[in-house]
């Protein structure tokens, strides 16, 4: 009986850890989701303009970075990161999105269409991760819309944890992002 009482907190802690995560199962194909890309869908497909840029949670495609001449002072330390189970934009993400919005509304990419691909880390249920990725893409869409980007110039999709590669907290943070890519 004494062993059972001592083991109860360990069992409860373990069960709580499983209940609060983001799943590593592959989500089913979502109707209307853009699953074909011309880029690698992992973190390396994001901002290649600066070293260690795969830490950005709003990953801006290299084509956009070049065309808009977007500079990132310190992508490792200043990079915004979606918190676990969160779709809230941080001030860092908003700064990145302001530069993208300016380029899409009055800059060299005026009138171009972008894909917003929401992603999640591999913990939790498949459906939850797809929904969370969609919420993250929706947040970026809404914010860019407030900055003047026309709604019909943005296409949202979610990949959930489909392309997640993280195995620990550092890797999972890279998985929790939205990729912004020029529509081809």
C-alpha cells in the first residue's frame, strides 16, 4: 500500500504529460490543403537570408526576403517563437509581418499572392495539431490584413505536425511556426 501511495504522483505526472502535448502521428490529408510545394517544407525552407534563420516562427520564404530586401539583425535571439499550444503573435513576429506587409502592399511584390502554412510540433492529437496550425496561419492572415494586404492575396493552409522534425524542446520550437511563401 505504501508503494502505491508513493507511485501515485509519478503516475499522475506521466499521464498529465501525455494529455497536454502535440501529437507525433501524421495528420490525414486535409481537403483544400496545399500539399505540393516547390520548397522543402521543413525549417530550412524558411528564411535563408541570415544564419540560424530556421529559428523564426514566422518563416519568410527566401524569394520574399530577397525581393523585399528584408534584413534580420539577430534571427537567433530576436526570433519570435510560438509558445506551446499557442497561436498568439509576439512583437517579434509582428515586426517580421510588418516588413512583409509593406513589401506586398507598396513594395516590389505588390499584388502578389502568398501562402501561409501553419505548423505544429509533433506532440498532441493529430486533429488538434491540424487545427492549431490553421489557427496560427489565420492569426498571420488577420494581422497582414490589418496592415493592408488584401484577403484574396493570402491563402491559408495547415500542415499540423506532418513535417515536424523536432525531438526535444529546441527542435519543437522550430516546428511551431507559420511559413510565408510566394504562391507559384
